[in-house]
């Protein structure tokens, strides 16, 4: 039974196997991020804190890119989503962060939600083809190859780190606080 908390987030299972546990924590982190971005307009998604240029809108686009990078491109070797093609990443290493301000809140949310949905499907496919031990098809530059377990744990870390940023940004926008 999935327990949903007061923010609508699925709690990770408290006594489950490895796969259900790590995926439960990833889904909790994704839901936390979605909660932090919920209901904000363009001004809210482009707000910054202090000297940082980081925004929640930039974070939506960045996390969509990260989802696509790990679950689609690295794990399966698929081409990047069309929105992420044709970019000179050497010249614009922060492209997803800086271009988000030109996107509408609906475009940003849809991009992130669609990419997460695609990632879930790809994780299911990988689990059916080797489980958490399923190796990625695209190695790192040094030749090492991560497995699905490493990728999921990395994504938990990625979301947890950015959720800390999202806490600060959301509080600056409208005072909303929470874990």
C-alpha cells in the first residue's frame, strides 16, 4: 500500500526489497520537486536568491535534461529529446538553465513531466531486462559502465541536492516552506 503524505508525495516503502525501496525514494524526491514548483507563474519560476542565477524554471529544464541523459541516452543509447539536440554544449554548458526563462511555465512543466514519464517507462523496461544490475549501453569516457542501480541512486542524489535549492527559491518567492 502506498502512503501519500500531506503534500501528495508517495512515501517510500518502509519494508520492501531493494528495487521498490530505491524507486520509492526516487519517486519521493521527484514529487518533492514537483511540489516546490507547483502553482508558480513565470515570475515565480524565474526568481533568484542572492547572487545565484539558479531558478526553479531552470531547474525544471535541467532535471528534464538529466532524466533524458541518464535513463534514455546512457542507459539505452537513444538520441536526445529534440529539445536537447543542436545545442553547442561546449559553448553553452548551462544552456538548459539559461534558456528556461524564455519558456512558459506550462512548457517547462510539460517537458519535465513528459521526460519523467518516459524515464519511468525506460526503468520498467530495464528492470524487465536485468533488474538493477542492467548495464547502461553508453560507457563513460574512461570506459566504465554504470548499472541501473547506480543511475537510480545518482538520480536520488541529483533530486535531493536540487530540492534543497528549490526549498530556498520557493521560500523566497512566496514564503512557502517545508521539507
